[in-house]
C-alpha cells in the first residue's frame, strides 16, 4: 500500500491511498490519518480510486473514518457496498 499527500492546506488534507488495504496496512493508514489530520481537527479526504482490495479490518477502519467526517472519494463499487452494509 502507498499513501501520498495530494493536497495540504491549513485546514484540509487530501491523501491518495493505493494498493491493498489489508493486515498491517490498516494500522498504517489509521496512524497516518490521526497523525496528519484527525488529531489536529483538519478536514481529511481519502482518495480510494487506486485501492484494489480492502479486507474486513480495512472496511471497519473506513467506516470509523467516515463516522468521523472523513470524506472517502471514489471507492470501488465493492467497497461502497461494504461501507453501506
């Protein structure tokens, strides 16, 4: 998995997530989100267009982030379905 800062403003951050969101990468993404934005109250957007697979733990993290008002851009149809289940 790869996480890239796409846009960084004083009050907003956009990250691109690429690859497979599984195993240890779930905690890596969680840590990055909290370190980069959520602990500071910065508006966070995750671009998920290049995520090829998300396991159960990854779906739970994305649901948690969504509940914390993180914007999830371009998730695959499968991920979208799992987030709304």
